[in-house]
C-alpha cells in the first residue's frame, strides 16, 4: 500500500528536496492562460511564423531551403534537393519531435539518415506527403520545411553524440526562469525529447554550468550510452544563449514560453519556441519553477 507521504507527495507535487513543484494545472491556470492569448499561439506553434519573426529581429535561426505546402509541389523534389546532401525535414506545426527526418549525406540515388537508415526519393516524397496531410500536427493540413542540418559544437557533441542536443530555456515576462540541456540517446532515436528517452540536464542560469541530470525519471551523473560525465560541465556560449533566448521572447506577445536553442561552433540558433513547455525541467534541475515565477510576479 502506498504510504501517506507518497500520496501527499503526488497530490502536492513535491520533489526530493521537499519543494513544491509547479503542476500542469497551476502552469495553465496561472501562467499560460492569463499571459498567452490564444490568437497568438500560432506565432510559437508554427515554425515558419516563428522563424519569420526571429529573422526580422536579427536573431539567428536555421536556414530554410524550401517549403512544401501542396502535394503537387513534390514534383520538383529531386531538383530541389539536388544541391543539398545534408538537411532536415520537419513539419511546420509538429510536436514532440514527431515527423523530423535528419539526412546526413547521400550515396548514389539514396539519402542517408541517422543510424545508417536509407531513404529513396519516393521515401522522402511519402514522408513529406504525410507531413502536408497533417499526420504529425494532429490536423488536416500542414507544411513541410526543408532546412539546414545543424552541426553542433564539439563540446556538446561530446556530451550528445547520438543526435542534436538543445538547451530548453523557460521564459516568463521576458525573463529567463530555468534552463536544461536535452541530450538525445539511443533509446530516444536521436531526438531531444525527454519523454522519448533523452537525458535532461539542469543548468545554472548564472554560470551555464550543469548541476543535475535525469534519465527515465531517475537521477544520473553520466550519459546512459557513453558513460560521459554530465555534471559540472560548462555549456559553451552561455551568455549568448541567454541573450538569444531573451531576445526571442521579446519578439513575442506571449509571456510564458519555452525556447529551444541549438549550439553550433558559431554560436546559438533558436530551433523553435513552445507555448506549452513541459515541466520535466524541474526534475532535471531538482528545483521548482514555482518560486522563481512568483518572484518575478512580485517584482512587477
């Protein structure tokens, strides 16, 4: 039988340090709904609209090669891809990494994906057709984006050799609240999604040093696949990452968002913004969002 303490812990959302965590209901009712107007959601939910807003503000984002909105446009796919041997295919309104295909090179008539998966031209057409049909956006229509493949910073690649890692930054009223690195694993299939098996690594906002890590809901100190240490690591370009995330937030009328930021040898790139960022970041940091959010409110 579950102990009284565990029952109370589940109800109150208390972490191991005894701190009350921000719950989904509290996040929605106190932060997302009052501060994010529904009409503004597409600015973050649609990657094309996000990119346009960020580019207009001179905030670096991955380069877009081509966009497919209609099935007939796929007649030009072979010509469109002729000069691109590395690229990423993603839905404009996809969620949780769904529908993303990373192409790492070309061999003969085929393209190569991560884990040596091969794609024919017909395979790519079929996948883009599914994106346009809305398979990955839970809708009847979407757009497929072909964009540059991001090559991550060597220091990040050492931490995350099985896919593109990112920094998830939570921002409220245009202030940074909490950050974590999301490191893909073999189990996550190269995706930086915690619920699909990626590692969440808490980051100290002031220094950019990693402080705590979580994998499969359990604290860890090393990457589950490589054994590489995860704690007390310096995230490169940390001041630029913070500045980029805050600048991105200021381009939006949305006041509670998550910014996902990749780190290249040349600096950070905003991958996307999220109007409903998850709460696992609290466990990755072994800390609560609630105290920090309330502190910002008190200062207003």
